[in-house]
């Protein structure tokens, strides 16, 4: 089966799914503060997704036991929410939300800084956000898939960070994960040619230290092998003739102050 090209009403439904996911992520951002558990985040995602008429795409996916991935500090991705995992001042945490709405999926994530964080934490969060954005900036009809990874790699290297190679973005639409795989480590001018109507995620995982990772015994949680901090940001993106459209737009406050009120 080839990579689907979406048009017309399909694109509008993709927009709605993407906006729903982005809205839920924004809702979570307003409630983060020290003392919150990652299980609290899971409950908020479940409630807000339902309020928007959707269902959490991640729940039960290949056996995943939660509605959202919460990846704190040295966790690279796929952290499982827990009642005993508490956010403390100085932590960074990635919240990865995927919403299924009216037959389509929207996928987005951001890494938040809880209270006063170290200079290293600020740096890796900033670089991860900019790596996502530079990857998005090269997407257009006629570009090559490898152009995305080449742009991400160049920026991360210039900033003294590394890019996780084992995980990447993916096609998305009627399925949460589909073709193509979107590597964030690649050579420009390689890979498939992007076409108007393709929908992909761009979600580089950026480590402060080495790119090596290891899997925890739960079979889901991935951590940096050297214990260094890791951060990630993600958008769902529609390829267009003139460039691309971000389907999960959001203006988020990434720095959660210790006095931030729950709302």
C-alpha cells in the first residue's frame, strides 16, 4: 500500500484531530506544577480528550497501558504515567498526546520545565524545540525525506547535542502510525520525494549527551544510556505545494513556575 495523499474533507478532519490534540496538550500545560504526578497528567488527558469528542489513540496501542506518554528528565520516550512519579522543581517532562477524532489522528508533544531548571535543561529543551521547527521548515512538495533529518542533525550538532537514531516520525492519518518512517538522522537529498497531501509527524528526540539509548524492563520506557537529559517536541504536518501546514498549532508556555496555579 502506498503512502496516502489526503485532500478535501479528509484534510479538514485531519485539522480537527490535530487541533484537538494540541488543545489537550495546552490544557495539560495549564495544570502542570510541582507535586503533580504523571498519573494526574494521564487522567487530565483522558478527561480533556473525551470533552473534545475524541479518544486517546495511545491507550491500548500494542498494549500500551495509558492515554499519554510522560517522559521525565533522562527518559527519551514512551514513559508510562505512574501514581508514584512526582514532578519536582528542576525536572523537565515531555507530554505526548495523540487524539483520534472522526476517523483521523492528531499527534503532538512538548517538553516542559518545572520551576527553576539547570542551564543544561534549558539548553536541551530549547535545542529540541528548534530542531523540530527546522525540520518542519524544509517540508514542501518536491523535497526529499532525508532533508528533514539533515536539517535536524546539523542544528543539534552545532548546539553540542545528539539526535536519537532508533526512533523517528511517521505517517499519520486514518492510522496513528503508518508510512513513511521519518528519520531525524539522514542525508539531504535522500529518501522518498514528499508530495502535496502527505501527512507526517516531525518529532526529534534530542539528548544532552550521547545518542545511545536503552530499554527499561517494562518494555516501553526508553532512557538515555548515559543518564543525560533528553527533550522532544512534535508536530503533525501536512505537505503542501508551497511548503507545509502545521496541523497541531499551539503557543505553549514551556516554563512552569513553582507558583503556577492549577486551573
